C-alpha cells in the first residue's frame, strides 16, 4: 500500500498535513507514504511543476493523495510551466480518466447551502467527469491571423473509446446507487457532444436496468439549482464536469467539504479535494481540511478496498460537523489543525 503524497501549493500543505495525521492514526501496517513536489513549489525547487522524480514516485505508487496547486505568481509563466500542469500532467500520464465527485449535504449543514434548506437536503449526486480528453487536452495556442489579429484556440475532441469507457463507469456507478444516469452534453451545438451522446446510447444497451437521460449542459446547470434531487449519477465531459462540480459544491454548502477521486482502469487513483490552493488564506491555519481528509477516505476505499477504515473517517468527519466543529468556510472559527484534532479525537 504505497501512497504518494503531493501537498503542492497554497493551503495544500496544511490540509494534507491533517489528512496524513488521520491516515497515521489508523495504524495500517502495510501502508507507506512517500512525499513528492508538485506545482509552483516544485517549479521553484526544480524548475518544473511536475519534475521527473515526482512522476517516478507517482508511477511506483498504488495511490496518490494530492493537495492543491496554483499560485498567482506563476500566471505569467509559459503554460507548460504553470502549476496546474502538475495535476493535468498526472491525470494524462497515469490515464486517470474517471473523476468521481460526490456531492451530498451533511445533516445540519443545509443552512449553509446557497439553496433553500429543503432543496439542499435533497442533494445526493455523484458527478462523474471525464478527465483526460476534451478541450483540456486538444491542440491549443494563440496564433496571429493574416490580418494581424491574435486568435486563441483550444480544440475539443472525444474519440469514441474515450466516451465508451467513461460511460461504462457511469452506468456501473448508477447500478450501485439509485439506478439513474444523466449524461450531460451540448449536442444541440457541438459535434463532439453528438458523438458523445450516440456512444452513451450505444453503451446503454448493456445496462437495461439503468434509466438513462440526456440533458444539455446549460439546462443541467439550471436544473442543478432548481431541483437537484432529480439527479443520481451525472456523467459528462472534462470541461462541463469542471464547471458543474464547482456549482454542485455550493449547492452542498462549502467547497471545503468535497472530496474527489481520479481513477485509472483498475485501482490506481489520485485523490484530492475539489477546492484549489486558495493562496489568499494559505499559511494562516484557517483552511478547512475536511475535503482532503474525506479524499483520504476515498483513497482507502477505492484503491485498497478498505471500506471499514474509509467509513471510520467519514463518520468521524460527520460527527465533528454534527458537534459544531466548523471552519470559516462554514461560518465557524475552527482552524485547520483544530479541525484535524477534532477528527482524530473521534476516530
Ligand atoms: C479541478 C481544477 C483543475 C481543472 C485545474 C486546477 C486545472 O479546477 O480539478 O476541477 O480544471 O481540472
Ligand atoms: Mg475545477
């Protein structure tokens, strides 16, 4: 059970520290953690946001626990040297194509949602975002047209096998939940989406027990705030999934609570909070480490099949929340390490 721990930038190191304490507390004998540099901090030390040494650690690991990357100071760097390339590079290099982003409201926290409490309480959604294709990884650049104007371009593509494998992940997840899969696309405008939809329909014949629907992404954004209880599993492309999962986090109450898994075929996965590096609050011991701690629970579950330990962590987090332990993101005043202490005490 070799876990690569990549803390990264901003609040990453603080929230990772608490997640590592939680994992240590479980005293799993076979589990070994190895640290590596990513993001702006890696760039400063080694001249690259995803150094070869880090990639080697990642490849030799069974799972990765990831903090966050991003730093305003790096906005002027060439794109391939920016901190975000660390996470994008790991996703691509390790073929972490299936991003699971669960969103569920904790009882008692419905008041924190930007939706009405009774609407918030109906949310129990699993967003499955394709993570290695789409406009993120297509040909891109800024070119000068013949008339001298600059033009930016990012090409959106999905090959049918890329759609097929993420569709299977979606259907299987729906089978294990409430049996509903909603595929989100923009087939009324985009050819890429038309192929996406056609392939999802083809795959659906293997899952007659799953109720499949198709919703256009603009409508999905609307339905997500209007009647989120209608969604069980959502499967969508990289770009739409990026946007909808941030939206879902606010419906739940705080982005500081949402964990995620990025899975390859099999059990290799990278686990990270869905929030970013929040440089404005970094180093102040005020970031909420819960999303990262919950990501550690997902790691134990999905990469190592340690369901009991995963649930122990999730129960400890839920109980800390129920007892009113809240960070600033949830209107409370508990600091990063105090939240870690509270969760350790409940393990
Ligand atoms: C996410 C983030 C990343 C993304 C950034 C940091 C590259 O927003 O994981 O949602 O766009 O995928
Ligand atoms: Mg995002």
